């Protein structure tokens, strides 16, 4: 059998395009199959998160400008006794977000990828069940040594009585609703993923009435409970109604309003957004014919990211988890090393950070405090807790809401970190690198960070660890006291 390609990437996501370009740069012969119609794929999905972050940026700017008078910045309307009100308009912000997305689409378009040596094929295809594994698209049979599934995912719709009949939106559909001349004023978000929390704050800052409903005890599962509560309090302080550990059991349409039964409360709203767990975009690929297994939430892969067919690999949210570009890119790099060369690399997510781009940002890497204490024992785990209000940079920028929790063992090994505060999405990368390179917490003091800067939080954490270590070692304390006593009373 003739092999046409070293790898065929079945795309529909940024991870797919990233993988195709990376493989081409390694001098492999690559084909990228990009869907042209929906067919289970959301062809605009690669840039939905960019659009949302652009909207969030505008809403944050609106709040900062609205607070400007408090720090001495005045506009012409500040001559009155009332505070100048500055608001952000969703429809105009959508134009800005569309411009950002358009620029990125042009930079990463199929034409640009093709110019880099990738054979880009636009069309919807499926695997062929024959003696030789192949992928059929546009009346062509693509034969490759390896295949990479990076088709992304879409929201899993919960089975709630009346939801389908009443109607709802998913996150990719919100852009159109906000661009309307009469956008919905009241929103209920059925959430529990990072994007649902980001969306709740963004909509509220645009002036909409927002309710967030989450089934978990906290607004996100598997995060530090202390910081999750702080983030929840921040949303509530801004006017978002948050229901945790609560389920929506029924939805009804009454005249021009939608009603939800949320726990023991009935809530009226204009629009419902379903932003919960994802399900993989795989229905049209004929995977059963090539012995690839999956469940409702994800493709089944091993720790080398092989599916149950050893020649078919997968990366990104098609294999489950949250939809984060950095995680998908990391997985793509592991896959390509294994698929193109020797299958020896295994994924290790302990040093890969992720974030919720609220304001302030929540970011996490490695183990939380609770996870570390379950894996080891509570007496072996040290929690270094530093608050942003102690930083001069935070005081200058009036962004003092924040906390940094670094989780370490007694020998200084860093197990993880959780941050809530300004620049958390940048700071978390330092801890990720430290975990990956096995850098112990005391070495963070070697950063000698600029002052003022938010990076000073790590210097403080390192000093805190040294102090806690000293306080637990009575013998060393006595030794130091004896040493300095001798020096004070002798010529030594």
C-alpha cells in the first residue's frame, strides 16, 4: 500500500491547524482536512474563545474607566456632583471582537497554512472500513501512516424538561444575540465551566441582568475551594446571582418570557444559555468502522494520546476536559513526537496551567491544597498563602483583590499553585515552569523581581517557606541562637 502522507490531521479546531503546521515544520508530509459545513462540527469554533476574550476586555475597560474619577482622572462630566458614568455597549463591542477575530483568521487561514507546505483539503470526510486504513474526503482516499483527530467539541445539552421546546443558546450563538438591535436583557446561564463564569461577568458588566446556575458545590469543580469562594463572591459583588449545588429541573415559556425551575425557585428570564460540559465532534467520522472507541464525553485515549486504533491519535477537547488552547497545543506536540517518530512520550498535565479569564483572573497549575493532602498526608503538605494587597504594584493599580497559594512538600518540592488576582494568567506560568523543571520553592527568591511588579509575590512565598521551615526545626533555631550569641560575646 502506498502511503500518501506521514500524518493526516482531521481538523476543525486551532489545535488541528497548530498540529498541521508543526508537523510540516518537522519536514513531514501533512494533509489537513478542514470541514466546510457544520455536520456536527462548529466551523467557527477555533475563534470563539478569542471573540469572548475580546468582549471581556472591553467590559473590563468600561469598568476601569468608570472608576477613573476615584483615582483623580476626570472627564468633562466630572464637573457635576455625580460620578461620571461610562458604559460599554455590547453591539459596538461585538464589532471590535469581530475585528480581532478577522485579523486572527487571516493570519491562520487555510491559505496561509497551505503556503507553509500543508496540503489543505476543505471537505467533510470519514474513515473507510477496509483492509487498509484510509480517510475519504471529496472523492479522495487519503492514506497515511498516522491520523490525528483534532475536531474539537460542542456543548452537551442537558436533559431538562421543556428546554428544547422553549429554546436556548450555546456560547457560539451569543455573538448574534448581542448584535441584535434588541438584545435580551435578562440572562440565565446554566454553567459549570470556565467560559460560563467568564460570560456571566462579561454580560453583567455590559449592564445585563445575569443569573448563573451550577450543579457543583463551587462554581467550578476541582479547584481550590477557598479561591473558588472568593471568585464567587466577586461575581456576586458585581451583581451576578449565583446558585451553586442547584439543578434546573424544568423550563417553560409563558407569554414572552422563559421560566426556569431552579431548585425551589422559579426564575424569569429573556434568554437561556447552556454552557456546560462538552461532547466530541465525531459523529460523521465513521469511527466505529475503524475500532475507535468513545463515550458520551470524550474519545478514549491512552497516556500517549493513542485511541483504541493505534494508528489514530487525538488531542484537544475532543478527548475531554476544558477547552484550553495551551493544553491542546501541548497535547499536539506530544502526539506528533509519538506519531511521527517513536511512541515514547506520555502526557503529564501537572505543569500545564489553565485559567478563567474573569477580572480578577483565576489561574491554577498542578495540585490544589485538598488534592495534595489527599495524595500525601496533611502533615507533609505546606500551604504558602500570600495576598496581593501586600504588593506595591497592586496598590498602585488599585487591584488589591487577590491571593496566591503555593502548595509544597517539606523538602521544597512545588506540587501546585492557585492564584486569583491581576496578572494571574502570566504569573502562573512561572510556577508551571518550576514544576516542569523540578525547581524548588526556595529558588523562587532567586528571581529578584522588579519592584514594583506582581512577580514579587513569589519572592514573598519563598521567604514564607523559609520562615515556616525554620519554625518547624527547633534544633536549627537553637543552633542559630547559639551561633549568634557566641559571635556577640567573642572576637570571632
